[in-house]
C-alpha cells in the first residue's frame, strides 16, 4: 500500500491491504480513516453459510459491489420487522430479498434495514464501503476477534459490540452449513 501524505492519492495493488480472518468472514482493509475523510473501504469474503443478519445504522451509509459469487440481499424497510428471518420480510411496495451476483451494487442509506447471506456452497466476494470512517474498521476488528473465540458465536457480545458501533441488530448473525450445496 502506498500513502505518502494527505495531499497524495492512495494506490492499493491487487491483494494489498491488511486482512483479518475468522471462520465466518475475511475482511481486507483497503482504505481506512487514516487515508480518507469520506469512507472506509474493504474487500469482504463471505463464506458459505454466513448470514450477517438484518441490521440498520443510524448514521452510516454503505455501498456494496458484489465481485464474485452469489448472495441473498435485502435493503428496504419491511412492513413488519420479524426478529428471526429477514428472508420472510416484504416491503410495503412488495419488494422481497433478492439473489444477486457479480456486478450488483447495493446502496444502503442511514436507517435502512439491510442484510446479506451466502446460502450457496461457494464463497462470495464483495467490495464494501462505509461512510463515515473509521467506525466499521474498528467494528470489523472486534467482530472478527469475537467470531474467532472458542465456543461458537456469543450473540450477547456481538449485540453489545454492534450497539457501540451504531448497528441496530434486527435478526441474528449466523454462520452454519449453507442451504444449497454445489452441484
């Protein structure tokens, strides 16, 4: 990664950036609050069976670009925020979650419930941008520490973490076997 001073641009080569890993997710920090006043940018590998759970941010705006693979995504206010499965949600206009692939862009304004999950048997990869920085950077570091801890997902600890970082969790984060296996 090349960054000389605030007046210079930033060049991050393929494979560049700092990567943090957990069984449930891999995140590569591409642009951080040290580099940009506008947004933090990440490359995220979403493994089979990972479901981030529906959630909303009071202040953050997010942009996702699916690079490889397929994801189930949701980005709307539902008629009813049922607490267990966001895939059953429907918007007042009839929108439902969608299965999307490479090239799909998802924009999530502050306050908008959103979710993504990988129900396939193959990893998906996406570019993710969160504004303003650096909250998502710190969140990812702490979340991946929790996901790497022994004993499975500590939902109470994840909920407390998310509250600290302006994330209202609406349905649970899950990481389990995918619902679809490769052919």
